[in-house]
């Protein structure tokens, strides 16, 4: 009997220990009022920070600033093409250290929304898909397609299992309280019809069956099946209701600004409007807001999509590209979060009573059974201040604003009254001395016979390069008779090249004959110009340039790039000569890329030329190299490339991204408002380059002898490149 009693006592003790352990793990459920974390309903603020758009040494500071700004959670996509660059070959090191990033979020005491996708859009190259996926036999992206679903399942399982192994889901005691499958699929679902609906349903079930213990989201997907929560993205989401009355109202992307593309203006969203949109969402029952972006960061390397998306992904976010708070946006939102948190007990416990206070004025009052009361007083008029009486107290409501009263009496915050200080960023000189350059020129006369393929006809660019390089050479030869080599009627023959995009450089017998680029509104390229031929054999070399792969659009994996023709010559004796079907040779990339000139180990073994830059200021397809010591201090750094044309830059072998001195055109002279929601369209920068400064992370530098390599595509003045530091002054 004693033995049996002891066994029972031991069993009870084990059960108690198990229960205690189980209770220490988090549980995340939801009802219509919001997420319920460990039994507590919450109003949550989150911010998007994408781990590969900054560097690991920046992560902790960014997360800390997010917490200080009043956020409860961090939101990030997972970037498939970074993590699986080749089938079955994975990379989770450096900027790809997803687990390390999530653990830093956990250490800061914040939650995390893991948006696995694995399609992410995000203005990211190919929408986050690895290019090899396009060449899986029989595949079609984002539809009811067996090969695609198999690949998507494999990667999603990989990421979920990694998180489980590290016990990072809230159900295991970790910070992940939400996960997202797919991304903004509503339009695609309709375009694919029944196959789209079947795929969406499969994706939802696949995700739920992974048993993460936390809810799954689908943003902009009105028919997300239970238990998946559908959510809203946009400038405003107060109009949004989930597709079932028992689901919470979640705003996955509250756009803090907008991204830039080369040749476009700089976008700005006033914080007064953003704060108004968030407060209006909360007063109408919203319970989770994620700012997209809270820190936008940098599209390092060739990760920018579009095409034509800039290297900067600043997004006018509360924390700027360099990791510095943008004022007054950062502080004003912080005060908004404090005010709403004071209202949280009433918000999660009750539905509002709505009272008209005037033609454009309303009061939303939340009253809980335990006596808490919170009120939101709204003025929806665009430009007129209203004076209203609420609870026998008079309040002045600025136009397009919401006043927050956590106790239904005392005003603690108004969305239009910005008390925060304003910061102004400056790019200041550093102590780095004038840079001394060496050069290496690309061979534009011929291409390396050992590294080219030859076929009849024109090939689509991505099918040849597999995105190993932005560049693809198309080369052919034509024989010109002595009679045709002379000018006909005083006119030279005209070469016309039609390309699906995005850029093109033309060389005749090794000599530049001009360039052409698409635009952010039309990627296609047409080059048409007179050219010089001589009697005998002539070489036509066309360098096609990609400026990022598409990241959004129906079946974007089928879209073409490169020279698809026709390629014609007009003005010779036999009329128009179509070269499209004749024999063409192809070479992927540049000679400098093949030689790995940007590498610190390979660059020193190359025969660079030391010479005065005066004679080479406009030399196309030229590599430049110099060394410099790291500047003193710890201010964020950037390269001023205003004197250059277009190309790429490397620091100690790290690619900081594409640069392009493309000037903004169009309407860029301030803010205008339109639409039901007074949508702000604030654009600046006409007559200036869309991007002038390019972020250099401090962690990429050594104290001395840092290698800087620049590849200039069109011709620029490298002698005027300078290293600057970003500094904030407060007004």
C-alpha cells in the first residue's frame, strides 16, 4: 500500500510539474475583440523591420528603438531566395540569420509576427522567390499547381521546423504570436479563378496543419478559410471588417510612407494623417496595427525588385534607413501608443457607443462593466476646426483629427497636434582624404569565346543569366560591302533594337553607339540611331541590363526581359535588314564580374591602371578601385555618388547595391489630398536624383585599408565621389 501511495504521489507530482511547465508556455487565441495571449486580450502595435535590409550589428538597436517607440511586436517577412539560393542549399548566416533576429526580439521582450509567405512582394527581387523555382518542370507560381505547392510546402515546413527547434513560437514560450501564409493574394485568386481559390484553400490548410500553436494570417484575402484570419493592408483600414464576426480586426500594413523607384519623386506621409488613420482604426474596433515600414532599411546587393526600385528602402519610416529616429514621426506615434494603451481596458472589454456631435464630428465611447471609460472624439472635416460639447465639457477638435480621452474627460492626445521635435538629416563631410583611384575597362570589342553560347535567334535574358548577373551580352556580325559602307544620300544606316527591358548599351566594332533605358512606367526599351559601319565584317555587341526582377503582377514569372527584337538595320542598299533570326552569341555578365574584381583577394591580383581621371570622366563600362581608412566616430555613413551615372558599388567585397543618378520628374512639389479619406500624396525632389547617398554599414569597415570598388556603366566622374556621415539636427 505504501508503494502504491508513493507511486500515486509521484504521478500527481509529475502531473503538477507538467501542468506548471505547460502553463509557462504561451497560448494565443482570438475573439472578435482581438488576440488573447495567455488569457489576456490585447491592443497591440507592431512594426515591420526586415532583417536582411539592415545588418546584424544594427538589429538590437533597431529593436530597442521600436520598443521605446511603444511597439509590442516586430513584423518581418521571410525571404526564400536569400535562404535557399539553390535547391536544397540553405543560407542562414549574417544578414540571413533569421533565428538570431527572432531571438533578439525575444530578448527585448517583444512579440513577433512571422510572415513566411513565402511570396512576399516587398519590392524585393522576384517577390522573394528564388529564380531556380521558375525552371522547375511544369511549374506555375501561386496557383493550384503540384510542383509549386510541393516547393512551397517544403520551404514553409523548413522555416516552421527551425522555429520549433528553437522553441520560438509563443506556444513554446517564444515570441512568435502570429504567422502569415501567402501575401496579398485576393487579386491573384480572382485572376486564377477556381484554381486560385483551390490554391488559397490548400495554403491555409497546409499552414494550419503545421501545428504552430499560434494563429495564421492571410492579408488582403477576403475569403480566408477558418481558422485563418484575414487582414487589411493600406493607407486606411477603418472601413475593414474580417470575413467572420468572431475574428479580430487586424491591420497588417499601415503604410508609413512609400518606396522610391529610380527617376521618381521622394514620398512622404505626414504623421498627423498616419496617427489619425491608426486612431480611427482603433476606435472602430481594430486591435492590432503593424506599421509598414517601421524601419525600411536598404536593398543591399541586387535584392531590389520592381524593376527600378531604389537601393534605399527608407519608406519615410519612423526609424530611417540609417537607424536614426525620424522626427516628429517617431515621437508623435509613441505618444499615440501611450494614449491608446491607457484606453486598453475599456477597448478590449466593450463595443463603442457612437454619438453625433455635429455634421462631421462623432464620439466613440467605450465603457466596461468594471467602470472603465474611454472616448475618441473625431472631426472628419478636412480643413475646419470644430468646437463640441461632450460630457458637459467643451473640446476644440482640429480638422481631420481624433482626440483621445482615456477617462472620458481628460484629453491626453490629439492626432493633429504634434508636440514632438522635428529632425532634419544632413550629410556632412568626413575626415577621409581625397580618394585616389585606379581603373579597369571592360572589353567592348569581343567577348570571351570560352564563356559564350551561340544560337540562331534572340534569347530571353533571364533564361540565359538565371539572374547570376544584371548583364547579358548579345553579339552578332554583319558583312558590309564596300559600296554600302559609304554614306547614302549623306545619311548613315540606322540600327533599331527593341528590348523587353530594362536597359541597353550598343557597341559597333567596340565603339559606343549610345544607350537607352526603360522608365519606371514603361520598362521596354527602344534604341534607334545612326551607326558607323566599315567595309567588311562588323561586330554588333548589345549589352542588355536588368534593373531588378518583377515582384508583383499576375504570373510575373512569365514576364520577359532582354532583347527580344526585332533588331534591324535600315538604310543599306537592300532595304531593311532584320538581324533577329541570324546567329547570335551570348555571354553572361561582365569581365570584371568573372574576374571578381570586387573581392579583396582577387582585386589586388588584377592589373589596374593608375591614371588621371580627367580623361576618363565619361568612360562607360569602367571599374574604379581605391582604398580608404574608416572615419572617426560612430555616425552612420554613406557614399555620395551624385557625380556618377549608373552601376554598382562594393565595400570590402560586400555589394551595397545598385546606384543610378536618375532625376525625379513629374509632380513633386508638396502635398495634395484626394478621395474619401483625404489621401495624402506628398512628393518632393523634382530636378534632383531620386537617390544620391548610399548607405555603408559601419560593420562592413575595418579601421584602415578598406577596399572600395565601383562599376560605372554609363560614365561618371569618380574623382568627386565622397564619403559622408549622416547627422541629425533638431528644429
